[in-house]
C-alpha cells in the first residue's frame, strides 16, 4: 500500500494538466467520488490503482509514491497523538523495531475510523430517517392487525359467519400489506442510502445522489426517469438554478473573477453583478475546486448538501449549531466566516474555512412572509497555528467535548457530555 | 347500561378487531378514525374509557390527551394509549402528558381486554 500523501501529488498533477477529476477517474476506471477521497488523502492508494492513475496523468507511479514509509510514520504519529499515553517521540523506533505491530496498529486505527463513520451513518438513519420510521410503522401496524385478528379467528369458537368473513378479508388485506411493507423495508435497508426504483430515499437524497454522480455538472444533464416524481421536480428546480447561475456568471468571467478574488462568493458576485447564492453554487459545483456547500431554509433544515472530503454532513436531522451557516441565517446580509477544525480534537484535525451568508426574500411581496435562507461554502484549509473553532456534523456523532452547544451526548465511544455544574448535561436550549 | 369506550384509531382493521374484542366483553365501542373532533366526541359521548392511538391524522394522540387533561370535566378520564411507536421516549411523553396506561402494537388481545377492564374499575 502507498501512503496517503500520494493523494496530494495526484491532485497537483491533475490540476497542472488542467484535467477534470471526473475525466481522470473515468480514464483510471474509478468513480469520481473515490478519486476525490484519494486526492484529499482520505483513502490510501493501492499500487494497481496508482499505476492506472499515473497512466491517466501521463506519468510514472514512482512520481506519486511517498518517500519510503515516511507517510506511514506520519500516520503512526497521528495515532499516537490521539492517545496521550503513547510515546510519541518513539514512534520511529517502534515502526523500525516492530514493523508488523506498527502495521497492525495502523490497520486497527483505520478500521476504527471506518467503523466510526459507519456507526455515524447508521445512527443518523435510525434516529432521523422519516422514511425508515414510516416503513417500520406500516409494518408494525400490519403485524398488530394480523396478530389480533388471527387470535380472534383461532380462539373464538362461536364466531358468527359474518364476522368470520370480515376478519378473513382483513387478514388477506393485512398480510398483503405486510408483505409489501417488509419488501419496502428490506429494499430500503439494502439500498444503503442510495435511490431505489420505488424512491425509498428522500427526494432530496435522490437529487443529491444523482447530482453527485455527475460531479454536480447538471446544467445540461437529463433528469432520469428512475427518480421519484418529487425528486424529479426538485432536480428540475436545482437544474434551473444552476442554469441561471451559468447565465449570470459565464465561465470566462467567473474564472477571471475567481483568479482575482479566490473562492469568495460575495466578492465574485459583486464583481459580476450576480446574486450571492449564484456565486456560492458556482464555486461549490466547480469540479476542480474541491469545495463543499450546504444550504438551509428558515427552519435550519439542510436543503442542499454537497459534501467535501473530511467534512461530514448529517443526512437527516439537525446539524452542528456552531456552523456559521446558522449565524448567517440569524444575521442576513452579513458575511460570516469562521475557520474550524472537525472531528475529534487533535493537532491533525482537518481544518476548513466556512463562509456563510443569509438572505431574506419576499416572494409574495409585502403581503407575504419573509423567507430566510442561508448558504455556507466549505473550503478545505491547510494546517495552521491560529486557533480554530471545533465543530462537528451533528451532536450524536460528534466527539468534541466540552462543547457549549451540545444538545445530547455522542453515541461514539469516549465522547461524553462535558458540561458540568448545576446545569450539567446537554444544553437545554432554554 | 354497558360501559362506553371511545376508540380513536386510524387503522380500520385494528379498530375492527378491538371493537369486536371489547364488544364481546360487553362494552359499547365507538370508533373515530382521525384526531379531528375527538374532544367534541368525548363531550358528546361521555365515555368511561378512551383508547387513543398516538399517531393520528390531523391531531396527534398526545395533543388530544393534553386537551383531555386540560378540561376539568375529563381530567380523570382513563386513557389507554396505543401505538406502534414503542420507544421509551414516546412512553415517557405519554405518561408525562397524563396517560393512564400505554400499550404497544402488536398487542396481546387478552392484555388489551384486561387493561380496559382495569380502567373500567375492575368491572
């Protein structure tokens, strides 16, 4: 296995050649999302994959290999940093004297990270997924009816023919409903968050999976008929927004403004006399910039999510209240920027610059309500000595403690509610 | 006169089974399939026991229960909450709102009958 630093080299080479991530991924026989993880050093690169990527980038695998175990040592040090009792200064000695053990420690660490991510995803689904809840409710209701009715039929000796016929009909209905509900439930659980033909995923999820599969290049894409009807409506609306964004921020002008202002959506929007949210989307959906985006409505519900490696976004339910997205929602027309670090507190925690902006619209004029909406651009940032705000995705899977904004304890091992004193426990919000 | 029971349950087949079971025990069972008009029906019917589904169209079982407990006339009316949502937080919310008993679906017929008998005062 080649150590993680190869990802940065691959990304630099691709960008130097002016190639799109999706094109390189296709040439190497990978998914764009997998290459994205590799480029952001979130996945190790097997030698065979590295060879294909090197070929796609017209170079040799050696050009992207890390220098002889250095990255493995870096990884080992990162593990040691997370364990205060580990002898950090002796990581090199450990790796040299016990290479097999060192490899085992690293493998277990990687497995632990993967399991944490899986737990977070499953918990998110189980806790907040309205579709799963509705499916379970349907199945339980059918089971309740079947059980009660069948016991009546079995144990009532003098059941009148009319009642008997009625209950038999009910049983027939409920068993059919039960079979259908169970199938839907299995399909949904099997789908692992992906869309199925019956649209078990939420419409928003369907749209995001569709757009993500296209690396968010949806302006000219056909909207697949496999999407559910609500998802197709939402996809059309998003596609309309994206097309309008391209019209107000044409490629050449957008790139020129980006070169001057960097990923600053407000400066770009101002320079090109475009709507701020158009610039947010334009930046986030640019395939070569590696930026993420979340948008929320006035209730704080996330209505659009473009993930970026290293910054987890909750699939359902409430996000981290410390995100500047929500500050921007509460303070419309103000540019809110915060540098954050995510995940468990650690000197190596990934850092991001989060830029939030909120607006109020009045689609029904003076006679209607003001509708708030906010967006937050997620910009990967390099390591820095300056303090950064610790944030997470959502309290249930966030390991950061203490946290003044915590609503509930994390389910992940080692995370506890750190508030103390008379109001010990999650912030009541009152 | 048989004791009156108001059953508020949106699943028609479950409602039918409960109506049959309790009817065979001698109770007079009236069924409502939504939460709408529940309070007015309670006032009109004057039931001795209400069996209330938690998840109902229009108004939830918890909202109805809260209204029942807010009215001095029905402050002590026995209410059996019935729901497919058996999670502990639902149970806690129901008891906090003043429910008399709580059963999860799928339920045992005899336990249902016994629970109603107990709420009727053991008659």
